[in-house]
């Protein structure tokens, strides 16, 4: 019992300090990591409080979830040099991917804004065109009505013209007969027209 307790006190370092020293912020800042995070797609890491806040902002702008919590005080095994190098490289890759995703997100956001402007322009133009079309339809209906009136009037005038022509022919014929008769050339005949 005693040996065991003594062995522990010798081999276990003050865990909290070592834990803080063992992990550094993987956001390439070199600060001691006090928090660990986990993205919803599974990527995990450790970071300082400042970078944790940045990660949360990033998560909001990406519309993705990141869970951040204090690093457990139980000291993890100190990282080997190779592991640290690998983790740092992985962090750099992730950071690059994150930056790219943010850039793409911003680009999509701007394109979306442009599209919305184009869309509302198109909507206004569409409304304008529809209003003009309605206007033109009304004018066309008016013209058709007018055309119909003119056609009717024209038909009526044609009938009238025919009537006047035959009346003229009749009058002319009678005048000639009377002229012949006056000169005693031909007897008048009764015209029943
Ligand atoms: Zn940091």
C-alpha cells in the first residue's frame, strides 16, 4: 500500500500543469491548449481560448457544428516528436481546407447576392412586360372593335352606293327616253322600276 502510494507520487507529475504543457494550440499559434474541439465531420484538435472563439465563429459562418470543451486534466502521454510533426502537418492541411471552405462560402454568398439582384430585376421586368402586354391586348381589342364598326359601316355604304347607282341608271335612262320623245323620235314607254 505505502509503496504503491509512494510510487504514484514519484511517477505522476502534477497532472494539470503537464496536461497544459503537453498540448499546444494546433491553430499554429504555439499557445498552450486549454480546450479541445471536435467538428461534426469528426476532425478533432486542441486549441487556446482565443482560437476556440475563432473556431466557433468559423463554425457559425460554415453552418457546421463544432464542440469545444476543456481538456481533461488526466495527462495524455506526451506526444513523440514524429507525432507532433504529423499532427502539426494535419492541422495545417485542415487549416488550409478551412480557409478554402470559407473562401468558397464567401464566394457562394456573393454569388447568391448577385443572383438575388438578378432575380428581382427579372421579376420587375416580367411585371413590366406583363403590364405592357395587357395594355397592348386592350388596344388590340379596341382596334378590332373599331375595325368591326368600319366593316359594318363599309357594308352599309356599299349597299347605299349600289342603290344610288341603280337610281342614277334609272334617272339617266328616263332622261334619255324623254329627250328622244321630245324630239319625236320614239314614243315614251312606262318604266316600272
Ligand atoms: Zn491558439
